[in-house]
C-alpha cells in the first residue's frame, strides 16, 4: 500500500549504514514530492503532498539537536515535485524553487497545474520569499511548466540551468 512518511534516516557513507534519527519538536506532516536542502547543520523541507492535502509550508530540522521547527513561512500555492537549488549569494544564501505542480484553485492534487514560476527563499537574518518575474522577449524564451526537473547553478556567470522534466 502506498503511503507518505515523515521519518528521518541518515546514511553514513563511510560504512554504508542507515540510522533512523529519533527527532522531537514540531515535525512536518507525512509527505512526498517535497523539496529538501541542507545548510549549516539544518535540513529544510518545503511543500509536497500526501493522500489528504498539499503543502506550501517550510520546516527545519536542527540535525545536531534533532529538533523540528515550523518556520511559518509559506510561499504561494501548495506545490509538489518541484526543483530546488541552494546558492551562495551575497549578502546571504538563497534557495531557488522552480516549477512543479501547484494547487492554485484549491482543487487538490489531481487538479494541480504545471507551474513555471520561480520562488527565491532568502536565508538571511530576515528569512523571506521573493517571486522574481524573468524578462520575456518572446514566446519561446521561458520554459514551460513541468515537474521533476533537474536544476543546477553556475556561480561564475550567476545562472540557473534546468534540464528535462
């Protein structure tokens, strides 16, 4: 039977052993299709879905303390299966979210639409979301909405690349 989880596992790459972390605090609801990234000993979880609902919430796990917190920092409509990229930017680190499916009408996961918006989470002192609108010069100069896209960052030329989806 298919089901969503909210457990945390760590793989020790030196000995190839999995260990389940026993965490406390306020964990996110069980989900899949979410985005995750790590910064300074903290694991961030954004968005996703389960059989009951879709999410646009942001949680953080302090790995050392094994403590979950809800950052109360939602962005836009609930979304899932999006691409995520952590970028070292000046003056603070940023997280870019692209695409995925979004529940813009509140109709649930089966009625989600492919999204092509970009969200930027600033991880500075005042953590906040931004939604820049890339310049469009023609119909073919902006990627179509999609899920399961791979994304990477070129720090030398300050560019994001997406592939597939």
